[in-house]
C-alpha cells in the first residue's frame, strides 16, 4: 500500500467509524425515546377515553344493535367514541372485553363480538392491562394500510372497580418523518465531512509523499550507478535529514568510485608500458627462433601477452569516463557492422550469423554502441557450437528501439544470472568480467538499458535505446 493510501485510510477510517457509530447511536436513542414517549401518551389517552365511556352500556351491546341504523345506545356510544377519536387525533379507538370480544370500534371495521386481532401481538402488554389494571403500550411499531407506522396504547376499562376489558388507542408515529429527515441530513453532513477529510488527506499525503518520492528516485539512481546527479535538499526537517544523509552517501560513493577508477586506470597504464616492451622483444625473439623447437614457447608467450593486453584495455575502457560523440545513424548499418566484425570468428566455429533490423531514427556514438553490441555477439558466438545460429534482430517498440542478440547455447547458470553485470564477475577461465558491465555502462550512457533472459537452448540479451524524436 502506498503512503498516500495509508494516510487516506488513517484519516477516513477512524472518522467514518466514529461518526457512523455516533449517528447510529444517536438515531436509535432518539427513536427509542420518542417511541416510549408516544406509547406513554397513547396509553394516557386510552385511560382518558376509558374514563369517559360507560362500561355497563358497552357490555350490553350486541351485534343486533349495529344492524340497520343501529340502536340508540349504539349510536350514542359510537358518536361519543368518534368524538374522542377526533379530539385525540387518533387513528382508531377500540373497546374490547377481557375475553377479547370487540365491544365497539370507532372505525367500524371490527364488528361487535369479533375477536380483537391485536391480542396475539401484544399479549404480554394486554396481560398487564387486563390482569393488573395497569396502562401499557405495544413495544413494536406496525405498518398500516396507508404505509405509515403506528403504535397502540392500552388502558383498563372498569366496572365497579373491576377490570372488564380495555380501550385501545392507535396513534401515528408522525415524528419518524422529521427524525428520518434529520438522519438523512446527518448522513449528508457525514459524507461532506469525509469528502473534506479525504481532500485534506490527499493534499497532506501529496505534500508528504512528493519529497519521499524524490528521495526514492534519487536512491534508485544511486543504486543503478548514477553517482553524478546531486540529491536536492528538502525543506521538511525530518525528510531534510534523510536527503542530506543520502547526498553525503552519494558523495562518498562517488569519491570511492572515482578513486577506484583512478587506481584502476593508473595500474593499467603502469602495466601497459612494460607489456609493450615485452611484446616488442617477444616479437624479435620469435623472428630469431623461427624453425627452432623453442619457437612454440615464444608463441605461447605472445598469446598470453595478447590476453594481458585485452585485460588492460578493458580496465582502461571501464575506468575511463565516456564522452559521447552523438550523431544520427541507421540501426541496419549498426547491426550489420557488428555481425561483420564477428563473421570470421563465427565461420571458424561453424556458427551461422543472422542480422536483420527495421529502419528507425537513432542517435548516439556509433563506435561505442558498436563496441557494446560486438561484445554481446562475441559472447553469443563463443557459447554456440557448430551448426547453431546467433540472431541479431532490431525492431521498434513504442518509443524505444530494441536489438536482441539470441543464441542457442547452454544458457547462463541460474546462480550466475543475477551477477553477470557485476564488474569482474566471470564464469570463464580467460574472462575479465568487464565485458557485460562495460556494455551496460555504454548503453546507459545513451539512456538505454541492457537486460537478459536465459534458459537452456535460448539466451537473449536485449538492448533498448530511445528513438530520436528530433525533427
């Protein structure tokens, strides 16, 4: 996870959890308080209505009293119940007996003598009303036919101080509309808060991450061998310490690298001078000993001198700072020249060379690039056996130009593959260990790269150079 993502999560997750929990707890608490308040009010209304009704007259009602226009008692009690319903703004008022028979319903939907349907739902609350004579209200809200939420309050209906039934008052939970609107407004405020925090986290993360990203890029450059580019100081105190220490490390590495190259170049120069003299006298000695049995020993000396000269030249080339003479060139001629320089060696081993290259605009020091490519082709020829083919192929790839040197040799051992570009690492008895590092150094000087893929029967060294975008 990136630093910016971590900062964003650190800002938003605790805030989201805390505000969501606070909102949920506040909503549930408010809802519970309002529900309880509504139930208490409805049970109080039910008690007031029960006090106004005549329990004796209600018990005397029969289903026949409601037929037709209804009896005088039925009409009187119905008007009284309807007046109470209107006064209390209740949805419905129902009087029912202890056995659950409906005595009178203000809405008329429950006929006299029918079973009161809420007995099963609110049996616990009605038990308190009918047995203990207490007020009670339903614990759950129910949805009416109009889609609204309702609650029922109960109060005992008494006759001669005996509970003979109860009065039910159904009221609408109208407060849930405003409460829901408040909750939605809170959710909108929460979303806006999170958005502001996210923006702050992004800005803060960017301000913190950018200097670190610059330090990461500087560290990667140093790791790749770029010891020339300076690490810029950073204004933040803590990150500024890191940048100063990284710059000090770069300077130390640059100094050591410069001293190593100077020492390497100096040693190579000191060795080169006597080698020239030895080579001269070995040549004179070879002329004097032609036809003599010691002539073979002199030739062996000359071969070893050639090997030493190659090591010295590689040391000097690797230690020398390369100055590029940039010119535009065509990749076809570059690839053909490298193949031509190795053609004699390839023919001597019975190895076939194949070279193809798509045209493309390239720019660089052709002699140095040829030196790098020849090194790769030479390695491929040396590991190949009679009848095998070494392929050179150049092609465009987006904004780059790729040149692949492919051989059919045994491949590079897996344990050696990570180290082949390290200076002085070699798996050959007569190798200097500088050929591949020098090739990579030359290509990186051209802002290019050198990579390798290898398995038994197929090894590919891949050069990638930027295309010349100049008109």
